[in-house]
C-alpha cells in the first residue's frame, strides 16, 4: 500500500477520534450510567491497570482496522466499523470501569480479529448469474410486499395506525396478537431489506417519487406495528447515503466515530441541562453499554455452565436443551432476578453454544457471509450496497448469528442482490455491444 499524505492525515484523525470517543464514552458511563443505573449492574470498580490496557487495546485495534479497510471498496466494512464502535470500544470501557474478566475481553477481541481478517482476505470464486434473476427478484419482492401490507390491513392495521413514538406499546401488542410465523419473517425483511433498498436506490439515483413511496411505506409499517426501529431505519439510510455520496468510503470510519462522539456529548448535555434520562438512556446506556455488558454476562455464565450446542436452535431435534428457560431469559433471571429477553450479539451467542472454538467458527462463518455479500454486490455502486447492508447487519450486535441471518434478513438481502445483479451484468453487456 502506498503511503500518501491523505492516508496519514486520515490515520491521524482516526486515532484522535478513536481515543476521543472512548474518553467521552468513559465519561458518559461515570457521569450518567453509573449514578442512574448502578442498581442494574452498572457499578463502578475502576481498575487502573486495565484502564491502560483498555486504551492500548482500542488504539491497536483502531489502527489495524483503519489500515486493513481504508483503501478497500468493500461495502461490508461499514459493519466492521459499527461493530468496533458499538461493541468493542464499549466493552473495553466496561472492562476497566467494572473490572471485568480479562479472558472474556480477549475472547471478544479474538472474535473481532478473526472476523476482520476473514472479510479482508477471503477469496470468493466467481458466481454464476441468473439471466432471469431480475424478474425472479421482482416477483419475490412484490409478493412479499403485497402479503405484508395486505395482511396488516386485513388484521386491523388501519384501525391501529399510530405515529406517536412515545405511545407504541398498545399498537405493538395488537399487532403481535394477530401475526403468524410467516409474517414474523416477512415484515422484518420488508422493513430491513426491501424498503431500505428502495430508499437507498432512490437517494443514489435522485428519484424523488420512489423515495417518497419507499419512505411512506416504511412510516406506515411503523404506524401499523409500533416497532420504533422501523422508523429509525430510513433515517439511518438517509444519513449514510448522504455521507457516502458526498465523501465516499475512505473516511467512513472517521464519520462513524465523529457521529458517535457527538451523540454521546449531546446526550450528556441534555442530561445535565434537563436531568432527563430518556435521551441519554437510549443513546449511551442502551446503544453502547447494554450490548457490551450482556456479552460479559454470557461469557461469565457459560464459562461455568454447560454449553448450548445449538440445542435451542437448529440442533434441537438432536441435542437435549439443558435449561428450563431459553438463553436470553436464563441470563436475565441469573443476573437480574427477573425473566425478560436479555439478547446478546453473535459473539456472546457463539461462546454460549461452543465456547472458544465457537467464537472463532462463528466469526469465520459471518466473515465469509459478508465476503459473499461483497462479491454479489460488486456490480453495484459501493455507496448503494454499503447503505443497504447496514440495517440488517446491525442486528448482529444484539442477536444470535443464525437469527440475524434468517429473521433479520441478511441472507435474504444477499439472495436479492444476487438476483438483481444479473440486470447489471446484462446492462453492461448491452452497453459494450453498443459502444462497438
């Protein structure tokens, strides 16, 4: 790789922003999370040796991540950056602020390193395109869309329309009471893949009519179901599309770090100014520290209890499940004394199922899947493919690997892009013939 002034400048800013964000995040924990949520396990047990270790570790991983992906036009690198910012850095903070287990911290680092090297150096063979892939994709997308909105209308969706973000739980309960298994998959695919794909395409091509339709479809989906993430998804797509179209992918890590730093600063400022817990609770505690804490809890529990071996999942027919509660409820009961869904991300799930080897294998599987996504989307503009992978892949911070693949639409997105890519191949071939 050729070292340029631009590279060195961006590397410098990346280092400064990484350390700056981590420092602000640590301050947010001490100033807000610990005083208000110490009773939920967010106590303060400062370990100075681990503090130095924590900052050294994050600095090393930040420089490594920047160097590996800076010059690569791989759309999946946006997930690598998000994982680094929303899990690895917060976990390193909890590591010394709560004096957490060193072995657990380095297992997360091992998984992260395995993932980034798999994505960076995977060699995916050429994939045969389907000539009629575009038609097949259109039929699938249209069929799912008609089913989702038709089912919502037929089960009282119009009557329960509610666009208030603070009053969604009644709407959500009414929706859940009327859904079936198929709808449980399709509605997530609609919200996390189909509508965002239309949004990202309309923004890239500057198609105002398509944008209005896609945005309206997503808002209606939120109004009929009460899931707030459905409303936030298009806002994320709009923001990412804007920055990618304006600045490209080389400075993507810098923008993610800058945005996260600003989000924490604003959250603390709101807390200091109004003493309101809502905004900082969502954007400091819930976004950054809850996933990190749950990972430590999963590592802690399953280090001394029987591993799951996917007995609660795809191997349920072959292996007996050893616990009376499902994994998220099991962790919640053991660490909080009550039963709720304490879901963890793919690294915590990997360790819960197969221990250390699971962390490595699951990271390789995920890295290979992301590399396949990079391959099938290679004929698309990188700004477009980067935008649409973000929403479904973010589920991996808080959900199990195979759940994210199937339920949250990662595999569905890969399949749809594979089918749609045949259109781009045909288009390029036609242009080549015309130019001759």
